[in-house]
């Protein structure tokens, strides 16, 4: 693209890679637990700090320092938290919900019902926060996370919940934030996806980089769009076919290993954590792309680092007999 400035994106990739290797080399169970509770605590903080602008209106400097204002907008009525953007806060809150659910499943397995019950309050606050962000993709992803939780907790409750959601899907859409603009938003998304695909064709090999996406989009389509609003299209258009194929490889390997753990080693200690948290990256990525942001991307990298740390420590073999066993159990 003849813009040397975009080369700085390579430095960010190297930074992510360094974090990934650092966690792989020094990660421990205690550090992983500490990370999860930091995310849960930060989610609660995001919701509490989101109330502050209503009390301190007219303080743009304070809003900038705390990250509680969406830059360029006034009187914005969605929960922004401390991330400058409601969709970034949504991702953080969903991770907090996933980690809290994993703790609750562990409590239930050990019959520690008091610990299970006290976690309901922060769970309610985090869930309410997802609605307050106004993110439709976030609410749909949260419903999926709830279903996974009940599937692991009690199959009867899971089936009842699934029937309830299926039967009342049309009425339940009225509870989705900004439901009156769903159709229009979808058409806008479709236009962005088609334009992003065209951008990828123009920058096939190395992509536009996340830094250069807005410039490339504006120069071709004369509109300010910051990212592709879809993680699969976004990885290809921002990092080219090289980065896109690398992402698909990571996605397929993670899905394969998660399936093997679920069907073959159901009682592994951290299975519930990753079963609840890893899908958030993809679920929120279908209609949005929060991981394009550096601070949210960092969270995803740390999570994936611990995932690799966890699965490497178990030495899960991929062989024909194992695949046959998974196939038989899934049919049953």
C-alpha cells in the first residue's frame, strides 16, 4: 500500500506473540485463576464506572481518562464501561460470565452450594451489563453461554431452556437491545462484508492491516468504517490470506481438541472454563469483531495462550482409535 506507517502492525503481532510465549512458558494454575478473577472483577468495575458519566456529565477530560466516553459522540445511552466502546465492554463482560459459570460448575461438582449461590449476584450484574451495552451480538452470545452452562449443570434444565427459547424465539427478540433496527443493521453489515471482501481481493496476500483498514475502506467506498464487523472476513482482509489461513488453522485445531476433551475426557479440570469462554471469540465475531481492538485482542491472546498451555500439558493424542471413539460416543 506504499505506507510504511502500517508496518507498525507487525510490531503488535510480535508483541502478541511474545505474550503468548510468555504465558506458555510461565503459566501456572494459580496465575490462570488470578487472570480469571481479574476479568470478573474488571467486568463488575466496567458496569459501576459506566454509571459515573451520568453523575459527572460535562467532564470530557475525566471521561477520557477513565475510558467512559465513546469518542466523537455526545449523550450516548449505551453502557461504555471503561473501554471507550460498548462492544469492547460486552466482550469483557461475556468473558467474566464464562469464568464465573466455570467457578459455579466447579462448586456444584463439589457440592459447595453456598459458594455457588453467592456467585449469582455478580452473575446477574454482569448479565445486566451485557444488555446495557446494547450489543445484539453480545446478547445472543450470552444466551449461548447460558445454554452451555445449563448443559453442563443439568441436562433436563438445558432441554427445557432450549424448548422455551425455540418456542418463544419471536417474542424473545423484543428483549434484544435495539431490536427495532435489527433489519437495517443487518443490511448495513452485509454491505460492509461485501466491501471488505472486495478490499481483500485488492490486498490479497498481506491484507490492509487493522491500522490501514479504515484508510483503504474510505478511499474506495468513501465511508469511515473501522473494521470488517466479522472475525472471519476481518482476519482475511486485515492480515491477508496468510493471516486468514493461520486463523482458520487455529480455529479448527481448537475445535478439534475441544471436541476430543469433551467426548473422551469429560472430567478434566479446566474443560468447563474453555468450553464456556473460547466460543465467545467466534460468537461475538460473527456480527462484530471486538478482537480487532488491541486491548480486547490482548485478552483473547492470553486466553488462547492458557488454552495451549492446558492442552499441551495433557498430551492429547490425535489418532485413528481416538477419532473412532469420539464418533461412536457422539452417535450414542
